[in-house]
C-alpha cells in the first residue's frame, strides 16, 4: 500500500509518466422493442425485455497528473489482449518515455509473463524493461486511480443498455474526449501518513 502511495507523491516527469490501468466488462444488450421517445411531460420508455449479445472488455488507462485517459474496448480479456494494450502504451502512447510508472491490480493476466506469451522473448523483454510496475495490494484496488475513472465511466456511460461493440466504442471515446478537453484530474489526498493512522489495524503489531 505504502509503495503505491509513495508513487502518487512523485512530481510530474514526462520521461517517467505515471499511468494507472484497470479493466472491466460490459454485457451488450439490444432492445427487442423500439423505445418510445420522450415528449412533453413524458420520459423515454423502454420495454423490460432485451436480447443479450455477448460480453466485451474495457481497458482503461489514465495519467492522473495530466488529466488524461483513454479506453480501449476489446472482445476478450486474455493475457494476450493485456499484452497488446501494454505494447500500445509503450510504443504509441509514450514512445519518448525512458520508463513508464505503471500502477495496476495484481490480476493474474497483469504480469510481464503475459508479454512473453504474446511476443517473442526479445520483444517481450524490450517492453517489460520500459515498465516500472507497482501493484495494489490484495483487497486494495481502491488505491488504483484508474478504478476511480472506471467508476465515473460506469455511471456516465455504461449504466444503460448498449446494443453493440461499435456503439460502446463510440460512446467510450466521446466520454474520454470530453473529460480530457475539460482537463479533469483526480485530487488524490490519501497519503502514507493517513494510512498509518486510519488503517492502523492492517499493520503488524509488535508484542512486548
């Protein structure tokens, strides 16, 4: 926990950008009956019946110190999918960075080993060497600022029926562009000193 909190106290460094990453799934649901549009004194009406059209995955990355984020929608959430997201992070998002400080949870797909499953050893090592990874502790995913962004995305974009992959891509892109244009940042105030007081029960106790 303190490891992640210490990362959040570092000043902005364009050569060592701090990036948080998280992911979630979304079930695609199609209306079986055309909704009745809203009118004067009448809200939009939707039939309770719907048609399931599979589940997709959303990878969310954010750079809190710059108020920047992006969402990639994929059909799966395998080790290979994660590895290609990290390759994009290194080669397309931050090609000039000396190293990327990456905060994420310790899901079993979120490891350098996934890079070796997706790419040849030389390429996997090249990508892994560009990462300084910091994992949130078990039951401590709330320390990942990307989870805050995902919560906002869920409330503003995912809390309704989305019929297909393309619609979800378009809506996620519009959401991220709107937040980036407004320069919305996360005002993180929880520090190591706070953790030692408020979460004292989680620290080992010395017996005299």
